[in-house]
């Protein structure tokens, strides 16, 4: 069994998978998460730094939960993180709606390009068989 130092408390623990965090710290983080979620529910207009201070949780940790879409906020909440693409304020996840749409468009146009590439050999076959047909007619 692998033994690692916990990145939170530096204690040695039997490592299984995921981030190097011992079971005790993992439990702590879950407790913090519940506290933060509850605080946000009660104080929907609190900022991230207010939540961090009130719950004694690292701002980075809160932002990570938002990125992971574990925390979500009402649209009138002032809490937000930046879209990873354009920097616009968003409530949860990694990208704003506009960037998501943009990315979906990029993806589907890339897919269309692939389709055209795949269709080409068939088109060529069609033309060549038509050519042969025309040749026969002559
Ligand atoms: Zn630990
Ligand atoms: Zn964006």
C-alpha cells in the first residue's frame, strides 16, 4: 500500500486515489463544503470573500467548488467567478453561456469538416463511375 503525506495536514496516510488528502482532512473539507453551502443559502448576497471569512474556508477552495459546479448561486447573487475564456462573471462552471455556444459552434464546424473529408472519397467514386458510364455511351 502506498503511503503519502497529506497536502493539508502533512500527516502520513494510506493513499488510495485522487488528491493527496488524508481521510480526516477529506472529511473536514466535506464539512466545510456543507457549511459554505448553508451559509450561501442563508446569505445569497454575500461575496466570496465574505463567505470565506464567515466559514473560515480558503477562497481558492470555494472557487474550486464553483468550478466543479458543486456550488451554485441564484442569478441575483453577487457571487461569481470569471469565465475561463473571456473573463465575464459567471455563477458556476468554467465558461459563460456565450463561450459555451461559441465552443459548441466550433466543435460542430470541426465535425462538419471531418464529414466533408469522409464524403470526398465517395464523391470521387461517383464521378469516376459516371465518367465510365459516359465513356461507354460514346
Ligand atoms: Zn490531512
Ligand atoms: Zn466567456
